[in-house]
């Protein structure tokens, strides 16, 4: 029997090492997601209080696009890790930082931009898309890494950028890959930008399974709500994704109709 994993990550807490501070103020985020995260200074106590099994350690980026992990923060993370699993979302890293981060983390979530255009126009950085691919390859030789791709950050609707990226991954053959979907947020530069059309997302799912048949594909937590979410989630189930975070009711029903074995998990899908 085929199976699908559904995630309600109540046992994973999200922690920011920079509070609500971020030097980039990206067009799609505008520091919004930092507001709901727990400051690193109180993370251990909060993890104990909530009986958390794991933590997502992230935060705002500095001007070089990296989430700063200094010595004092490393000590706090090590304290939390004593009896918990750690997923780190770290942005760009210098080579000399790789070993230290890999000692702290059990898994790394790494955003991979679909193109250099995304890096320039959304992140406001001077890296190339290839720089993120290179970082992924360096990290995966040391630790489990889950690439995250955000669909809908550019105005391209012909799959050109995503196809080029997926062709690169087809050579690399990642163990897993997580899709998130652009969601307009009030107060950001992209607040009036629309999410990608559902048929566009569906085509990306199909292209991904065509090029990466052995890769576990996940639909992550960031995606629009309402009827859009219901439709996208159903398409993801039908496409054959390995897991969905916070699945809609229609997705659960569709999985049942398809006779899939449903596995419920209470932590982040990266684990």
C-alpha cells in the first residue's frame, strides 16, 4: 500500500537567533516570519515548557545573506540539542563555517532560488543561483540537507527557470526536496503580487516527478490558504508527494479516496 505523510508540527518550535532583526528585508518576507519565532535567549526554557521534540533554528540574515551563528549562539543551540533534534535554516555560509554548523544541526534546510533573478530582485544579494547549488553540494557531503524551492517568486509562467533548476537537481539526485509557494504578505514589496496559478504549480509537480523520480517530494508549510490551499493540496496528493505539512481537509479526504496509508507526524517535515 502506498503511503503519504501528513505533518502537524506541534512538537517542533521555531527559534530565531536574531530576534526580529534582518538586514535583507526580502521582497516576499519583509521580516514577517520572524515575528512568530522564539528568541534564542529563551528557546531552551520554551522548549522545555512545550515538551518540544525538535527545533527549527533560523533567523534574519546579515548583509551577506547568512544567518549569523556566533559562539554565544552556538552554546545556546548546543544546550537545546542535548535531548532534541535540530533543523537549521542558515542561508549562505562561508566554507570555514560549514563544520561548526554541521556539528550543531541534525538536518539543514537550504533555500535554493529558481534563478539568479530571484537572488537579485527578491533577496537583494549578488550571488548566482549556482552559488546555492555549490553550497548544497558541500553540505550534503557532511549532513542531511533538504532543499527548499519557493514557487512563484518571479513572473515567469513557462517553467523555464524551474526546469533549468530541476535539470541540475536531476544530476545531483537529492534524497528529498521541499516546495513552498509564494504567499502575499501585507506590508512587503510583494504584497500585491498574486500567488502562482494552481495549474502552474501542478505542472511543476509533474515536471519534478518526471526529472526526479527517486526523490521524496514534500509540500511545506508556507503556501496560501483558503480555496487555493485546498486545490493545491489535492493536486499534490494526486501527483504523489511524499508528505504535506498542515494538509487541508480535502487533501486528507483525497488521500483516503486513493487508498493511501496516512502517516501522521508531529514534527517538522525536514526530519
